[in-house]
């Protein structure tokens, strides 16, 4: 039997990490693929889409809150120095100039 090197990553931990990463990505990507090529929606699909947008929004909001609460220098969730890499990444993605996270994006809002 081959002895695992002490400094080698634990293969079970690596496999678990890959499993969790892939599970999360597959679920998010399933939503993306579902909406990506559609041009028309039936009412029942609009309801699903509305629920998905709300759930995505809640997920992102939870990530923001989780990584912005704590003492003045560190977040409770990751213990990183504020702003931790997660907050920095979220900030860049949410505020990017060509992104969709801008207020009053719909045509209905523009016409009012
Ligand atoms: Zn953090």
C-alpha cells in the first residue's frame, strides 16, 4: 500500500471540495442555461423566473451581509480583513459598468 505524502492534500478532502464546487456550479448554470436562449415565456415560466431572480438576489444579499458583518476590521464569516476577497469580488461584479445590477432597468420603468 502506498503511503500518502504528509504534505499532499487529503484526496478525500479534494474530492469533497470538487463535489461541492461542481454541485453549486451545476445548479447555478442550470438556471443560466434555462433562460439563455429563450425568447418567449408562458405565464407559468414567468412565475418560475420571478422566483429565481428573487432567490438569486437573496443569495447575493446573504453573501454581502455575511462578508460585511463583524468588528470594524474583520468579517464574522471568513475572518478576513475587511474588505475580504469575497466582498471585493462582489463589489467589482455588481458595480461593473456593463452589468445588469443597475436600478430601473426595465422598459416599463423607463416609460413611467
Ligand atoms: Zn469575507
